[in-house]
C-alpha cells in the first residue's frame, strides 16, 4: 500500500484530509471514529504492526491521543490522532483491534487520565493504585507532596 492509495482511501472512508510526508500519513479523526479507523487501517491498509500510543495535553484544547501503526511490508506509516476536547477524558480502546495497545493504553491512563472504553484491564501500570492525579497533565501540581514510592 502506497501513501497515495492510503490518502484516497482515508478521504473516501472518513471524509478527512490526511497529511503526507514521504511514506508517513497523519490523519486527525473525531473520537467516535477512533476504533473504526484503527480497524480499517489494519484490514484495508495492512497496518498490522501497532508501534506505540500516547497522549498530549494541549491544556485549553484538552487531551489528544496519538498512535502509530505500520504496514511493515510496504513501509507505510500511519499516525492516528484524535482530540478528546476540553475536559474530556474518554476514548475508545484499540485493544480489540491491536492487542499491543493494552499496556500503552494503561500507561496513558496512568499518566494522563485517559479512560479507554472497553479496555480489558484499565488500571495503573506505573504508579501505585492509590496515587492521586495524573503526572503528565499540565494541571498536575509538581510540588504536590507524595509519600516515597518505595
């Protein structure tokens, strides 16, 4: 699958305009199309390799979830992005599509507070279960006193 075919397929299927940079295609989607886009990328574009997932806190604009999936045979790299909106923290889980999303979604929940709907085991993975707040969000006070980790 080459980037030009991927772009035309994305335009037709989701009605959005992707950005192309060489073999890398970036597409920003509404949150309600997140899981559908992941499944479509896997089945239609052949992006069976789930590389990573994380979030970005844009402060006033809210959280954005970003992931990278790849077609290793053709070299196509697809970045999927979705803005959750100001104050929103819910996003559909990609675990039903990509098993490799499991721990990365847990980390994203732990650090940013993104709740992935239909995740099979959404709980903290890096911090203790009783930890308060989400350290990578911009509203997290860095001077908050915490008991020693160990």
